[in-house]
C-alpha cells in the first residue's frame, strides 16, 4: 500500500495544482540547478569575496531639470528652485540621470571587484507624479532598459563588446516598473515578455519561459551552494487591483507560492541555501500592511517550514532603512473556518513612506517589539543549582525563568521569528544609499564560481529530476510515519503549525483543500543559517550614502515672500523648500558615497551578525520605553536643561515643583512655566538612544533635530505610544 501511494504521489506531482497550467517538466525544470551558466557569462575570478551589493529604487527621471522647483506642480521639471545637480534631497522628486551615472561610476571604481553578486530590487522608472507629463509604456521600458545596460556595462569586462556579465545580477519588479503603476495582470502578458528581453543577461536561459508566465526566477550565485530568488511581489501587493491574494488556485499569487515551495524543497534536497529578494516587503503591523493577508500567511508559513534553507529576505520599496520581524504565532492559515475577508481589516500602507506616516509605522513596530521577551536572558546559559538534581531525576518541578523565555521566543535559536531587511533607496527622498552585505564563506574557498560553472547535459538533468521527485515523496512518506512531534515547527514554543496530536486526538488537516503545507526540516537537522552562525550566514553590512547637501554645493537664498504658499500633505518639497539658487551655473563638489554606519563596528546597534537572535536582541532594546543600562541619552538632556536654566538666570536648585512663578510680566511667567514643565518632562523620562538611532538611520540622517525629537516625544507618552493615525504621506 505504501509503494502504491508513492507511485501515485509521483504521478500526481506531474499534474499537481502547483502548476495549474502546463506540464510538470516545464514547471519543474527551473529547479535543475546544474544548468547554471548561460553562454554569455564572462570569466571572473574564482575567488569568492563574501560580499554582495543590494541596490534599490533608482527611479531615473528623464525630465529632471537642475535648479528647477521642488513644488508639487513642478516636480523638479519646471520653474526655479533648489533642485541640485545630483538630485533634490528630502523631496518627492525623482532621480536625475546624473546621479545614476555617478552612482555606477562610484560602484565601478570602489565595489566592482570586491563583490560576488548584485541584488537589485526594482523601481527603475520615475513616479507618475506630474500630470503635465504623464508616463507612457515606452518611457517606463526605456528607463528600465537603460538601467539594465548600466549594470551590464559595470559588471563586465572593459574590452567585451557584448557586455557579458562577470558576476550575476538578480533583478526584480517594482510597482512603478509597469503601467499603470501597481497593476500587473496574471501572465503571460506584454510586460513580462518585455522584461524577459530587457533582463535576458540576468535570467538563466532555462528559466525564461517560466519568467514570462509569472515574473519569478532564481540564480545560483554559488553553484550547488547558494541561490538568490527574485520574487514577483506585485502578485502579493495589496494595491494591485488586478489580482486577489494567494489562496485561490486561479490567482498568480497562488501559483507563485507553489513554484516557491517546489524550488525550496529542491534546494533542501540538494543541500543548498536560498536568499529571498523582492520589491515590496511583507510589512505588517496591527493596523496596516503591504501584502494581501493570504500572501503574508503563506510567506511566513513557507519560511517557517524552510527555515533550514532560507538565509534571509531583502526588499526595497519603502525607502527607509529598517528591519521587521515576522511572528509565526500570527500564522492562522491552518485554522478551521478562517475567513480572510472578514477577519483581517488592516489598511494598506502607502507606497512610499513620508516622515509623518513613517512616524506612525515605526512607532507601531516599536510597540510590538516592546512586548518581546528579553532574548539576552533567554539565550544566556543558566547555572543549575546542585540541589535541583533530585527534581531533574524525577522529571518534575517548575520550569526555570529561562525555560519559559525560550518557550516564548521559539527555542534557543529564536525560531518563532523571521527577519526581513529593507534597504533605503538611491532616489534622494532622503540621501542616496547603497548597502554592501557580507556573508560567511568559510569552507567555500574552493567553491566553483558562478561564471565558471558548466551546464549539465540535459539527459543527466532529467535523470536527476526523476530521482529528486522520487526522493522527495519517499521523504514525505517517511515523515508521515514518524511521530507528530516531527511536525512541530515551533520547537519549544508549545504550539504547532500543523496541529500535532494532543491528548490522543487525531491531527486535524487544514480546511483548505488547495493548501499543501511544506514539510518542516527534520528534527535531526541543525538550525539554518538565518538562526545559527555558519557558512552562508549573513554577517553584517556597510551602509553608504551620498550627502547631496554637501555635494550639490548649492548656494541658496530665501525668497522674499513665502506667505500665501500652501503646503500639501501628499508632496514634500524638502529641506530647501521655496529657496532659489544664488548662482546661475551649478558648482557641485566631486561625487562620492561615504560610510554612514556599519554593523561590525557600530557601538549602538551592537549586531553580532544578521541572525534572528541578533535582531531579536536589537528589537528588544529598541522597544524599551525605559532604556536599559547604556542605552539612554543623558548628556543631551542635561545640555538642554542647562540651556533652559541659563536663559532664565536660574540653576538647578532654583527649580521647585510647587513654586508659583510670578515676575509681574504675564508673558515672562508663561515662558518660565513652560520651560519648567519641559525640565520636569525630561527628568521623568530617559531617551532611548537605540530607538533614536534606529529612527535617524531610517531617514539616512536627514531628519532635523526637531523632527527627530517628535519621535522621542511620542514614544515617551504611554497614551500615544504605538498610536497609528491616518497615513497622509505619498505611497
């Protein structure tokens, strides 16, 4: 009976709903990892560097005009204003071609020979924000083609007329890379066919047919060791009105997750690891989110079940530098009678976060993190008293505090949670930014490089495919025979995604017959690279930024009259709002990126690496409204006190909480009372420097002190902490 089941399973795979249309061979051949090297690849050095570049949201604008107005009606296309040579920082204007060219020149001179691959997470066309110059299909495709050519020129040999790549480039769609923006129909369609051509150097030849169908693919950046997946997040995106989530078999999002499930299973069978990349991140708070809930549920479930395979997730879109945690305790896709339409009422986040809307979003992230158990206490080894040995032998007794914390976090590796990293953008909504991520290459000193890999003969590939199919289903049968504990995907957390048996009850199956739950890792498998430091674990990153205020070197003057100008909530004119250039000819300084911070030497974040455990510790520190020792800012507060007291000819001993201030001048009395209250406010609250650094870095250091203080004031007020008002900023 078991053998018959295995044969049936193998046959059913070829007609599985995992590929609603098409044969098993056309869908599964994209998992033939040995077809690694398209013929146009160049021959690069075989030595790995253990670094790769993440670049996102370039938004080139062919209509950008230097010294134009940053007002909404002008959008850096017309008028006179502060728009600089390399962009109008802190505005909603898009990117001049000069900044794109300067960025690639800097990459060529400083990074090209030091990285192993490039992750490019989309949005390489301008926003459709100028009603006088609406976007059209040719413009969107042409700017994307131009950017793709810049990548090919930069990462190829100088004397190669074909621009054959020396390292792999993994591209992905942004919501502005199509027309109308956000809306992408199920494939095949003209947009997917166009990008198959534009990205022909990036997409492995054997996967192009699949890409035309759904816009997804992967590249083995280290053959037989590491693959980088390009996810088409537009099929998960809440704002894509052309699709409807990921639960219905007829939806492209459903097919996308079936493809991902099959590919990740093949990665597991071959002992490979995977990095997931995309444009729109799975941002989700208590009241707002970017993905359709059914897609978020599947993504979080898939990552939990393939936690031995997935190294991490890298995304763009939101422009702000931050990270987020997915909590597997929020997975409810397996619950009986779950109705997503009625259960989840979150609003969609805006496409691009303004300072105002980001304030709400970041505050709610912080509020969620404030309830995290203390990971430092959970991960710290606990000394067991000698007298407790008797209780240990009996197997009884109360659980220690550490055991309880570990249960809440998901065991010693924090496997209840997953980490998503969102990189800031090149488009200067703040300052242009690049991120270089380092990863562990221990034991890969002699690994075959991407450009040196040779294709496997098709006959051998198909033989391997048949073996892999059979192995996969024998493994599934073996798992069914094991105890239900083997399906517990939250070891140590007390909850099982697949609903293990309790008190003799039979295991319940998911109510959705179309849902195939991926197999979890074997209990004998060690924790994956996202949780335990090992080969291919992400170690940290260096953040580079271009200070356009300094580089543009614009001499700006205030206009004579700003009265009567009405600011809009949907458009941001930037820090130089309303100013005009003093000189007709721009005189920029030499362009360069410089280090903003790096996680290896950063004394504030103190990230040991980019594992979940490290990010849990950081999130816990950010979430502390009363900072831990060493995480508070006292010097800044005291400096403010001294300034307040000096202005009023007072010292600290002059302050009496019950003293009535009466100088005879009502205006003076009012001012002194306000400053008195301000001092009392600061005495009652400490400032969390980890939280403030998190916020400051989110906006790439462009926030003025007063803007930064607003984040602190809200976080210190328990009545306001985590409040989530309406998002007025542009998405």
